[in-house]
């Protein structure tokens, strides 16, 4: 980074909303997030429409900044080529988003350096750099909500892999999910049973009521509360999720040996039943040398991917990208 504070437009693109903020980063100072706003993604309208929403979001933040920003950092669902900022693959939640030349488009419109990264990577980079992992040499970050994603950050660099999909923890197999088909086409993957929809499906399968007494649909917070109140279907659904994730996290720690594990997302806010099961699965899987690895709660909340995406503009999360992506003072390069 330079000696002065840098102001970066941060964008977080998800299936339901596009969040935006101005993130100010200074040497050694905790990033300042301001001007937060969000627009509906309306992903079903296609990739071109989503791009228009993103451009509108960036334009709003540039106005918040008084017309002067040092770069644009983007967090997005889908598989990203970090060298070009292209979306190389996106699933049916965002039809037509795959193939979008996102980095090049934003650079052409706004004329400032742009870096694009996967949303899980951005979340992990934010937490590891400025959140629960600050001061640690390495962290394995797991976000568990509607789905489950993971990333390994080692001394300020993300493990990317040959296809940009390394540490895809949601699609690791576990004993609790044996024989359960996954929407990806595989079998026995932890995401299927441990994510929020997996907990709800198991609860209903065991006879739980899909509606609460007020007629509202039962959600994860309801199931967690019911589990603490002794509802057997809720306790069983929560316990299966927690145990499965704990087992897989233990295995990931055996493999990567991070200084800490950071756990975030809506499911991580479940109550004692879920957390006790998580510890049980962890204890069964983790090896003695790594058993004392701390599991920390994420501390940045919804700001994590915004801060991570902004940080990626000024300090690349990916090894080797400095040679092909311009610094904020030189303009962007795209391949």
C-alpha cells in the first residue's frame, strides 16, 4: 500500500442482493466502511441485467466518494478468473452470469483498477486480514448458511487451486451424509445435510411442522430455539448438521494445519445443541497435534466480503497477481 489512505469501491454480488460500500484502507488501520447500500440482484433476469445493477451500485459509491476512488474490488458468486476478472462459471442461481467479463467491463466504464474474486474467498480474506484472524499467520475460514464454503488463507495469500475451487469444503464427504445425493451430482457431501436448508429438510422429514403457530414458515432460528426447548425433531436435525460440520472441519485442520478456524454464517449462530454436536464431530476427527486449534466466530459480519474485496485491490490475495494486475496508481491490465 501507499503511505496515504486508499478509497475503494467494494461490491458484493449475491443471488438475492448486490451490496456496495466505500472502503477506506490506511496503513495498519482497520478499514472504514461507509455508504453501505444494497439493490436486489434480480438474478433470474440474466447476466446482463445483473451487470447493470452492479454498474449502478458502483456509480452510487463513486458519487458517495465525491467522484474520486482508487479502485474497485468485487466479491461475487461463481467461479472467477482472478487474472481477468471474468466469471468462468455460475450455477442456476445466477443464469447467464457465467461468461461475464466483469473486470474488463467495470474498468472500461470507470477507468480505475478492478479486481474480482469469489465471494467465499472475499469473505475469508476479509476475516483473515482484519477480522477474527487478524494477527494469525494462517486461517481456515468456513461460512455456513444457505450453502457451505471454505477458504484457506496463509500469510495473506489464498489457496486457489488449479480450477479456482480449492478448499471447497461443502463438497467434502462425511459419515453423516453417507448415501445422501448432493445437488452437484455427487454423494455424501456435507453441504447437503449441514447447511440451513439441510437442517430444515431434516426437521420436516422427522415430523417437524413447516409452519409456526403464527402461520409463518419455520426457519433456522425457529429450529434452533425449538431444539433448546427439547423438540426432538429439531434437536436431531441440529445435531446432524453440527456433527457433520465438526467432522469435516477436523479433517480440514488435519490437512491444512491452520493457526485458527474461523466460523461464520447464519447456521454458525445456532444454539448449544448445534455447537455441542460440532465439538463432538471435531473431537472424533481432529488429530492430537491440531486438537487445540481455536475455532473463532467471525467478527466482521456482512462487511467481511466487502473488506476482503477492497483489500484485494491494494494487496492481492492471490500469489503472482501483482505482475499482471495493475496497482491503484498505474491503471488496470486485463488479459
